[in-house]
């Protein structure tokens, strides 16, 4: 599910959106019928912090965050506009090499191992980032494994953890 400007949604609507993600199922109640169905999806969202905050409770539910810097130079802005003008909207052709790399990573992921030393390093990294709760630790574990698989590695190394840690903790540090 893609949500633009998620921070502008009401708290009630956010709760309705995020609950099935957490639970892994959706509850359907209509005309006296109640049904629970398995539901596996993720939420990809955009947010402009200048337009309003997202509560720490909901922010923590997002595993990764890519922070976009504002382009201040005219040349940078023109390059973005030229790129946008040259691309049909929502019609990007997948890169066959990247698609092959991702397919290989998906196949490798169940076999990617995490040693006790790397588990310690994951924990130290989360503590260094002053991550409240345990979601950051869990997302870091999964992100490091996924990145290791993408790199073709059968075992997570410190470099994999370091490479993804800012994506996991950038938005969590905003609420310290």
C-alpha cells in the first residue's frame, strides 16, 4: 500500500491501516458477517515533516526510512525535472540485472545465518542509536539479513549491519 503524506491522515485512519500489518490478518465485518483473512502487505509512505508530525507510536512501526534532502541548487532541481519529464509516469522498465539479483537474494534469504557475535553487534548498534523498544532491533536484524542476501553472502557481517542501520534508526532518532 502506498500512502502519500501519511502524517496528514487522522490517527483513527492510521490505526485502521497499521493494525492488519501488525496482526497479519484483516477483520471484515459487514451485514452480520464476520470474517478474518490472512493479510500480508507492507506500507510504503511519504511524509513531509514540515506539514505535521507522525506520532512516535506510528513512526516506530515503519521498519526503514529514507531521508530525502531538499535540493537547493537550480541545476539540481532542473536535473530532477528533466528526469521526470523524460520518464512516462509509473511506467519504468525493470532492470533485468537487478531483477535477477533480487530473485537470487529472495532464494538465498532463508539460508542467511546470523552468528552470536553479529547478534551482539546488532544489539550494540541498537543501543548506540538509543532505540526505544525492540522494533528497531528486530527491523535491524531483518534488514541486515536481507542486505547480506542481496550481496550474495550466506552470513551477516558487521558491514551489512552498518550499511542498513541508518535506514532503520534515522526516523527513530527524531523522537529522542
